[in-house]
């Protein structure tokens, strides 16, 4: 894509162009953090404005965002296709539910435990999956997604079979005057912020570059001294852990788990989320989460089946016209805008 | 004599890289024409451009008819057979199936049985290996199969890409002998691309010399052979 | 012993259905290096079309033939319209597009026909057939017969017709095929058409057993994946053998291994897939393809 400014502008002395570039670039450097602070402030203030079901929906957006971030690490950054992340989401949810319901453990502890269990399960699944290239990994994970609800139903004494487990929503601690929904929202927000900060640190640096290198050319990556096997299986583990934590949070937020919630369509939902949000981006997780939470709600008014038809159309449509998702599109838009700003600056 | 294939101002590119820069040449009806040049001169690309397998601009006329802009499949159906670089045999299919595929696009199927006979006469080795998987043939046999498959379409023009590549001198001589026979008796015109200039000039009637995507010299093969520059750079004596 | 034979036969019947669907998957995989995740849902949708025609009062075999024809044309159009734009794109892109098709077919079927299970008739008599002491379901035997017939037809088509040969050639070496005058992209379309037609037959054979509903193919597609994986994605013969192996194993394990029963059947398929992929990723009949980097 040729920048409009670049082609239109006359060649100018280097220092003039440099000065022109620095103005929008400086704005760009500040825009990110400002937007981030504004976003966090908005998220913190949200319970003051919305309540009840609406607030629950936003809790669910945060939960999805965590799960999508996890899936995106694996599929977007590292190029390992997973069509079965709904399984890890389910394992996380059941870990939390069983701990709270059967063993009376405090909900706070269920979150790290779900993460740890999914880390281990993911790592173990990722270990043999190392040998599977693209399509075969897609197949294996897809099969996992198809099989998990049955397994959950099978271990009935633990999981409550197809009836599932009903939980009670956690109360706000320290005598805070918050409703349960508000507290679950804030708790989830806290976990989300921590996990996003961690992922940001991880993915923006050496590790992120290593993951992308493995995705784009694993042989060259190996030659550069990246331990492919270790990176790939650890990524699988961490990715599963994120998604598992999201699952555990969803058990708290919904206060109910049932095996058929974690079917193959949940996995496809998560995949839709990262397609819409944008592969290999961090902010894409939030766009994707907003999409998969709110679009089905609106679509449901048309028909019970409509949300899925719309997901399908969006999946295919995005592959055709916006393969880098909303985040990729916005990024491109931003680059264009700042370039044309440069062009104007130069033209003056 | 009229030109069977007439190419003017041919340009071709892979992605952003232009490989051919305004090439013009012709193949006379009934003749063998060769394009010589070093590695990377654009010989293979020229053949691919004639068949529209790469992005091209410029005019290509076959038998007076414009064929640039047509699809490869349609060009083949008009009577141009292409034996690509690396032979392009269907390694998992049998020799006979390869030949059947060669005849896939032809209109008159009546003489088909006759043509099998003729092909097996030209290439007795293939007759022996009729039911064998093409991938199990030796390099020379595979090259023969590639030429045979091309002939099965009853072409008027045969494009041959480096038939000598990786083959023993004896085998190369055999293949070139067959090409000459086919040219003489079947009246198939040939456009041959070769790195081995000596053998190509022996076979061809007319030759073009290609350097970095441009024709730098052309003339009757016999005269080209005597040229000092050609002798020094391409014939090595 | 009698129960064993009975179970094997009913395993053969379901195995034949898995084999058909697996073969459909393999055909598309061979032509385009893509696994069509929507294969099962396409079969389900075709079966609903057949149901509509039967409701309208058409005789069974008329509806059957019409459905197969419509499925063929539909598959061909899908390839031309939906898959063509992403031909040659990365695996992930194509997987996502076929998943998109999967959810679209599933939801449109639910939209039109609702999610309530419907009975689907079998063209075969409901009276069981008794040979010696062993009782066979007529539908099981009929399904085996139909599957065999279709397999033989397909084999003859690919082995002896020029079009079949051209399709095989196009799958193996598209560049050389083009140089033979074969219209390669149409061959891919034909492959999708045939696969869809095949799937439709499988759908109509399985629907009397599992009942018709938009999610009926979920488990069956998993078995078809298992069948294709066991046999090897590069081998049509493997897909058939794999399908039968999976069908018989499923039935025997379900009957004789008590802790699995019917509740963990899908998990057995998952285990089969993972074990085969780990021990012998090319499957029993597959060849190793060396890829250039």
C-alpha cells in the first residue's frame, strides 16, 4: 500500500521531513498509554453505571478476553492451530466448581489451581502435539473438543453428570458494600489486568519474537538457537492455563457448570473471537470478546440459529477481506492516518 | 516460410521481479529453434511465458492467432505441448496413464490407438515399462516419457525445456536423435531451450542467444556456431 | 458367538458409513491438502433435503437420487464460490473457512427444520433377517450393500475413466495437469461435488439409525476423522479399511468393555486418532510425503 503522503509530497530536505514526522509520532507514543489508562478507568467505573445482567455481560467479556488471549498465544503467535480450546475452558470451569462445591475451597484458590491444572494438561497435550503439523493438530484438537462433554458426563460423582453443578456466587470480602455481581466483575477485572500485563511483557519481547519465528519458519528458528519443542509445548501449556483460568472465572460468574456448555461450538466461538479480534495481537482479544459476547445477543432476536449463521459468515468474510481482524485493521488505519498527517505536514 | 510462433516485446515477471525485458523471436513452421543462454538468462521463463504460466505482457501469436491472455489449458488445446523443466511426469501414475493424460486435450480420438503404437516405436523402453509407475523410471526414461506424453497431444509445436539436464551424454544423444526424427517425420516444430549449446546448435535450424532477459544475438544455427563470442562463452573452444 | 457376529455385522454397517464420509474427506484432502471440517454438516443438510422431498410425497429412490444430484452440484458450487478465493492460502485460513461452513450449515438446518429430532425412513424392510441363529437388521445389510456399491462405482470411475484419471492427475501435479490441457480448478470443484454426493449417501444411510437432527453428524464426523487418520489421509483404500476398522472396534468395545459402554464411545475415537497420529502419523496405508521447506 503506497502511502498517500509519500507519493504526493515533493522531496524535501531531510531535517524538514524529520520534524514533520516527529509530531504525529510523538502523539502516537502518548496515545497508547492514555487510551489504556482511560480504558482501565472506564472498566473500574463501569459497575457504577450498569448493573445486573448488563454487568454480568461485561464480566463475561473480560472472561472471554482472557480465553482469547490464551488461544491467540498458541494459534496466532505460535501458529499451532487449536480447535479445542473449549476443552480447557471446561476443565478450568469444572476445577473451580468441584473445588468449591465438593471440597468447600474458597473461590480465590480455584483460579490459580485451574490455571495450574490446565497448564499441566495443556503441556502434556502439547508434548505429543509437537509432532503434528498444521492440519493434524487441528484434527486432534477438534476431536478433543468433540469428546470432552462425554468425558465430563462420565465421571458423574465428581461432575454431577449432565445435571452439572450449581454454585453460589462469591460475596464481596472485607464487608465491602458491593453486590455479588459487582464483586465478581471487579475480581474478574483484577485477574484480567494481571494476566494481560503478564502476556504483554511476555509477547512483546524476546519470547514473543521466538514464538512468531517458530510459526513462520520453524527450521530457521531452530537454527537460530530457539528450542522449538520446549517453546511450543510451554506455549501450549500457558495458553491452556489462560483459557482454563477464564473457564474457572466463568464458573464463578455463571454460578453453574454443565457439560454441554463446553461442546465443540464453544471452541469454534473462541476461534471466531481471535479471527475477528485479530491473530497475533493482544488488543484483538478485547475486540474479539466484545464480538462473541454481544453479537449473538443481538442476533438471537432474529432466530435461535441466527448467531451461528452470523458467526459463520463473519468467519468466512474476515478471511476474505480482513484476515488480520479488527486489531490489524485498526493498526493499518492508524498507520495510514499518521502517514497522511506526515504528508500534510510536508506539504505545508 | 511463415512463422508458427511469433513473439514480440515479451515481458514477464515473478512478483515484483521482472525477468524478461521485451523479448522478440519467432519459430518457423517445421523448424527446430533453440534459445541458448546461461543460468538465469530467462530461458525457462520464456517457455513459461509462451504458455502463460507467468505474468506477462507483450504479444504472442500462434499460427497468426493471439494467444497471450489465454489460459494455459486453452493454449495447450490449440496445439502447443510443453515439456517443463524437471520433466513434470506424474510419478504416482503408470507410464500408460501418463500417456493417456497426454492425449487428454486432443479433439480427434480416432487415431489414438495408432499413436500409442507410434510412440512405443519411438520409445521402445516405454513399451516395456507400460504398467510401471513413472516414478520408478530412470532419469533418461522419465525424460523420454515427458517427451512422449507431450507428443500424445499431437502438437504442432513442442516446447522442450532442458531435456539434457542431469542425464548421461549417451542418453542425451538418444533423446536428441528422437527429437530430430519427430521433427522430420511428424512435422512437429520445436522450440528448444538448452544450456548445452553444442548439442543444441547441432540439432537446431535457428538459434537465439539470451542474456538477462534480452535477445543479444540470433541467426541460423550453423552461423551461430562459427561465431567467436559464442564459441568462447558457450561452446568452450 | 452369535452376538459377536451380530455386533460385527452392525459394526460393518456403521463402519461403511464412516468409510464413505472418510473417503469424502480423503478425496478433498488429496486434491487440495485441505480437511473439510464441514463434510459432516453438508451430509446432514443433504439428508434434510431428502427428508423434505419425502415429506412432499416423492418415492424414496427418487428423493435419494435427487438428493445425491443436488449434493453434487452444491459441493461443486461451494468449491467454486467459497473455497476458490482461499485456494493456496495457509492451512489455518482454509480450516477457518470450512469451520465457517460447518456452523452455517448447522444453524441454517436448525433455523429451517428446528432442533427437534425427526425419524428418517429406511428403504429396507424393518423385519430382521435370520440366517442360522443370527439375526441381522435389514437396514444394516442394506447399508452395507449401498456403501459397497458406491465404493465400487467410485473405484471404477477413478480407475478406468479419463475424467477420473484427470482428477487424480490434477490432485497430484496441478502444473503438469494444466500442461496436459486439464482444467485443474474444475477438477477440484468436481472433487468437492463427488465428496458431497458421497456424504449425502452416508447421511441418508445413517439417519434411520441416529435420527435426523442438525447435530447428528458431530459424532459421526469424529469417527470419520478417526477412520481417515487410521487409514491415512493420503490413501482412499486406507479410508475405507479405516472406516470399517473403526466401526467394528466401536461396536465391539461398546458391547464387551463394560466401563466404556456407549458413554465413552467418542473418547475411544479421540484416543484412536491421537494414538495413530503419534505412532504412525501417515496411517496404516499412507505414504510419507517429503515436503520442501
